[in-house]
């Protein structure tokens, strides 16, 4: 199983409407694509896993408050995830709530994230989102192979701050 394209853009909720002057005052991070990856896996009687080869990502906040970041995805015919809420659940973990769309079916999902390198100006965001494939119309199987319903998508994004002040996290 191979998926050709996933586009992820991490944007602050209101950053698209800010002026250039205001945008320079907010934290922005460049995702280091050559050091980052997005994978998927499904438990089955044979290994079903893969890597998204084509994707794009940036990380911008509307303020220095770490909870002002959300995912916002460019329209994509294969898979999209658009988040409207980021909740800090511990000093280093977050829940990213949003709408996940595959094959024209949209459902609310949660991407759980863990942050590494906090406060250094660069770091790593790792996370997992699991969903039921049949909820998205992926009902067919492979002859003689038992495939689980649960699909996991994992992200490992390395980024460095390129603009604005450091993020402020809850302790």
C-alpha cells in the first residue's frame, strides 16, 4: 500500500489575516523536511506500512502562547487534516483536535504530539493519530490477508525558529 501525497501546513489560527509587520512579531518555525518524516501503518497478517513521500509543512503561531498553533491543510485530493484547537496536556505534550478527511469523508480526530527541545529555538515534534479506516470508506481488503481497521499515522517533524519570540508553555 502506498500513498502518494500528504500536505500538512501548520499555521496560527489568524496568521493568514495579519499584516506583514504583525506577522514578524510572532514565532515562526521552519520544518526541516530532510530530517523529518510522516509514516502510516496498519496491523495485518503481513506488514502494511509506508512513508508519505510528498508533503509540506511550516509552523507559525499567532502569539508566543504555545496553544495558539493549529494545523491548516492546503486542499489535497488524498488526505487532509485541519485543526481548530491545540490543547497543552502537560509541559511537553499537546492534543491537536481537527477534521480529518480521506476520500471525501470528514470526521473529527485528535493528533497527540510530544515536543522535544523546548526553549532552544529548534526542536522536534513527534505524534500519532489513529483512525478507523472503514469510517472513511476504506472497506476493501486484500485476498487471504487479514487487515485491522485501525490505521496509525505518525509524524516526526524537526524544526528551527526563524522568526519571532520564543514560545511560552504552561508548566
